[in-house]
């Protein structure tokens, strides 16, 4: 059974603003070959299903329509693992200053 | 509002949309075919430095600490010639409410929108400025929409911009996330037209006046502790607002002899409108992808006349590499206990090299820091770079190739700045000015004077270069 997301759920919608054939004349070739897309979050105005058209009320109070893409989408940006090319720098510069008596 | 939301139709309405959304009639400032009265544009806004200060005080913007980077100064002196190595200070702008100097830039703009009765503010920005506008709007009780260039055609978000999305949403803003391309401006115009909101542009006189307090404060802070003005101020340079506002503030404080040095991360070879290159830049601002086009022609902004005109104010323009900025960011954290940046540390990386040109009793000020966090961090940027197939290595930063390999210096002695030839920049500006001339229009005396002020040269220099361009058919 297809899951219906309740009215008032925080979601993200997606829409194509300009398809690949209708990009601005000055864009480079690689960009011209892909669509100009939009994603925006808001509260569902009516119950809706992921992958189908939905309407949201944004934080600014606007009503926008698009394809329901994600429900309560996560913030996934992070730091990731330490970068070995940066890890040694602190020790190196502290050693340079140790000779001057600034660091232990 | 017209019903036609197509690209051509909206772009054709741009002048009218911009006029209504900023409430300034820029036409009244025209004094020639190209010339306009730059100072009157500021004067008519009606805020002096004290009035700006009063607005900023109400939201806790500004009055940030100036910190002496004693350990970095000592480090720089280990590689400088004997007697060389200026004292390096940093203005810790990360202490502003939303974590960057952009709060100064947003404060007056949002204040003005509120005063004039706009229901909300909108800004086209993928950077700290979005968080600043959203933060100021929250306090002012205004609605806020931020339009970002946020992800590539594979849906991969640039991590620093993802963090800014989160921050703007935390302040209650609607965030429109767009894929790569200059059509962002077209969509931004649609938002302005749809909402009737104030265009809290990065490039209005309000934005620049808001930054003047930064230059003014730092001049006063240095004067108080050293009884002199700084010898040089190094400013991370992108769209030109940071350089322009800071320099104007320094001048208002009386620091007329302070050298104004603009510094950008070298991203040459990468195309700013390329979907392919978008996630291969490793920097979202402070780079040559903005600073070169905006220095050589400022009027490519979302207002008819850009109030950020960096070429009028810079004494020197340098670039550093991506790897050098990441190195400086790491050193700032580990030697000074300040985890900041990374893009804002562009000027810090440049200062490592520039301080070595000055005597030990001289003072060099790095005029900003910015907050750091998940996504907005060298680790996030370098992990993304590796994922995109970019080689990350230690070595000589001269071997850094934007989009291909990031070379983190092996030693502080390897950090250098590359000079951007200001004569070339000025000629490039004048070439763009000629290209912007309406068909059949001729430059008048006001225009030549304007171009001299724009390029910080003389009317005879401008005439000479223009003659040369005509002779060589450019």
C-alpha cells in the first residue's frame, strides 16, 4: 500500500525550473545539457505521496508546488574522516616554535 | 505582476522588478553615458557611520575583538629575513550573531526594509550572507527567502552551502535551493516579483555602509593599542563588498596611509557556471571566480549600480592557492586556538607571506574570520575533493591545480602570494566599460573622470588606454 504523508508534515519538494533545452544562452555546454532544478522545504498543505505532485507552505508563508521528494529530510553534511595531509601540520609548526621557547 | 514566468519574459522585466524591490531610483545618479554619482548614492541613503553603529548595536553586530596572532607572528619570523615579520592581528568577525562579517552587511539592509514597510527580505546568496540576512530578519520580525546555488545535476550538495541551508532554515527562512547556473538570477527575480519583498542585495549602498564599521573599528582598535594605524589590511576578496566597505571605513577613521590588500583564492581554470566544476572548487567564496569578473566590471550584480567597487580602493591584489588556505586554517586552530573559516582565512594565508615584507614593528591586520562547523570546514571540503577525484597531497603549493590537485604546503616558508597585475585589471575594466557603451554613444568629460576614479588612475591614463584600444581595434 502506498504511504500517504500527513498534512502538516515537513517535507522537501523538487521541480524543474528550466529543462535542459531551455537554459540561458550564456551557460557552458555541460550545464546546458542538464535541467535547472529547484528543491525547497515546507509543510504539506494536504496529504501527499512521495514521488507525486504536492503543495507546501514554506517558512515565508508561500505556497509552492512540486514533486514530493523527501519527508523530514536530514541534514547530512558532516566533517568526514580526518585528512592525513592536514593532521601533521600542528606538530610541525609547534616544533618550529619550541626552539624559540614558545611551546612545550 | 505579469503571468508570464518564462525566462525571457522575466528577464525583460528585470529593471522594473529591481527598482521596486530596492526602492531606489538609480537613474537619478547618472551623470554621463557610463558615469554616475557614486558618493551621492551613499549620501542619499541617509546613514552616517554613527547611525549605522546604532542600528548594529541593537542586534549585537560588530564591536568584535581584535586578536594579536602572536604565535603565528613568531612562526612567520622563523622564515622571514632578520628584522622582518610584522605583527599580525585578526579581527574575529566570527563573533558576530550569525558568525561572520556578513551580519554587518545585512544589518542596515534589513533595518531599512522594516522601516519602509516591506513584509520580508530576499537575498540571492549561497554563503554566510544568507545566514546573516535570515538572522537579522528573524530579529526584525520580517519574512525571509534565501536563494542558493546549492547542488549539481547529480544532486550532490556542496557541503559548505548545505551548512548555510541549515543555518538559514534554523533562523526561520525559506531556502530555495537551485542547481548550478546563472539562471539563479532569473529565479530570484521571480521570487522578488511574487513576494514584493525587499531585495537585500549584497551590492546595495546599505550593504556597503554596513561594512564600513569593520574598517573603522579595526583602525581605532589598532590605534588604541599601538598609537598608530595598521601598515596593511589584508581582505578576502570576492564580489568586492568586503574590500570596498572596509577601505571606506579605514578612510573615515583617518587611516589614509594603510595599504589595502585584496586576497583571493586562485581558482583559475574552473568555470563558475559549470555543473561539472561546481563541486571541484573546494571554496565557495573568496575566490577569483568572483573577484576577477567583479573587479573588472562590478555592474554584473542584482542591482543596477553596484555599490561595491573594489578597484577604487585596492592598493594591491594577490592570490593564494587552495592548499595554502587550508594550511593557514589548520595553523590558526593549532597555534592560536581559533577554529575558523576556511574561506575567510584566504587573507590570513596571504598575511603569512605579506607580513614578511614588513619590519617587525609594523602591523598587518587580517580583517575577518568566519564561523566553522560541519560542511563548512577543510575536512569536509577535502573529503569532497577526494571523492571528486581531486588529488590531495603535501608539497610545493606552486603545484596546486584547481580542480585537479590540492597541494598543502610542507613548510610555512613555501607560502607565497602571487601578484595580480593591477594595470592589467584596469585595462580589463576599461575594455568592459567600452563594451558596455550603448551603440553609437560617446564618452563625455564626466565619463572619463568617472573611469579614472573607477580605476584609481588619472584622466590622461584613461584616455591613453582608450586611444590604444581604439587603435588596436579592441
